[in-house]
C-alpha cells in the first residue's frame, strides 16, 4: 500500500497573514504618494519616504512559525493515544497508556508491542477526540512492534507522512510526539545523537539493533509514538529509553526504530 504525502497546511495561515502584510505595504506606498501628490507644497518622493513605509509595513508582519510548531502541526492528526482498558461504561478504567501512529487511510496503527502486551481490552483516541476499541492485527515481541486496527475511525483520517532515514545525519533536528505519563499529546525537541545503535531490551532481554539514538525527552507513555523531522515526516518509532536507575524517567538517551524498517517488518510498503 502507498502512503499519501500531504502538504504542510499548517503554513497556510502564515502565508495568508504575510500576503495581508504585503498588501498593507502596497497601500502605505500608495497613500504616501497620494499625500505628496495633493499637498500644497508638492515634493518629490524620496528614498526616505519609501524606507519609512516599508519599515512600517514590515513591522506588521506576523513572526514566522517555529520549526517545532511546523513539525507538530504536520504530525498531530496522525498521532493516537493507545489505552489498555478494564471494565465497561462508568466502570471503565485506563490501566496503561502509550502512543501510536496512523499509517494508512484504513486506520492501521503501529505502536510498540510492550504498549499493548497483556491487555484484556484496547482502545484508541484520535486527534479529534473520537474513541474506539481496537484489535491487534499483528505483534512482534522480538522487535517490540505491533499493529492495531480500530473498530471505528474518523471519516477524514490522516495517515502520517514517512521519510527514509537514508539521509538522516547526527545533529539533525528531531521531535518526539506522544503521551508521556498520559499527558498529551506533547512535543519535545532534540537532535539525532547517533545512528545504527543497539540496545538490550529490559523487557525481554533481547537486543534491538539499527536504532536511532536521540535526545528529545521521552518518558513512559511516549512509547510507540513518532519521531519526526523538521517537516513533520516520521523517521522513527520511539521504543525505549536508557536509564541506569530503577525509576523509568528520561536522562537524555532514547531510541527509535527506523520507521521504514518497522513497516517492512510487517510486509508494508513505507513509501
């Protein structure tokens, strides 16, 4: 299956406001020329007059959006809250939380296996607030990956846009989006700290390899969430944090499975 690439609609408002400011600049110049043309003592329009009009109009321009906000705006609608649930109705209780990424228009969601392991019931919450129970399509404990299919999903579901990690370099900006400690969706910013890392999973004791190391804050609940680049394209799936202490909190070293590797492992075409 081929995943569609969508444009960064997040920039539309900024472009519209910029066009408005340019229009104001033009009006200011016309007004300046008009005043001088009908003045009792007409004078030649000087460079200083033009500079003042330009300076005024440029001062009305809105600030450009940050790289982080662009990335978040692009990925936000593709991120879901993955919930382990017990009970029904008023007795329903969330017993575990993680993150997932929508990867196609049918609603398929990829996440970590440890996010859903042992669950008696699973639910997902989409970006528009709608909720659905979800079923496990496939699970790969050795790679700590799983695929979920919600029983219902929003009509205008927006799958994530994926990017190959072939051109990813140490030092590139990356952003992690998810539900740390159930709070979110939250964004944290950092850089790629290393590539092709190996990590021994504390859950199963197996070695995960080919990982992206990054330093954007990741905590319990971020698992299964997207690691994205400056455009909001997904490069990895957040899977683990390195911590020498018993408390599972972030100390600056986290790992993500390259997204194309995760997709191909389930027989899916990432591009």
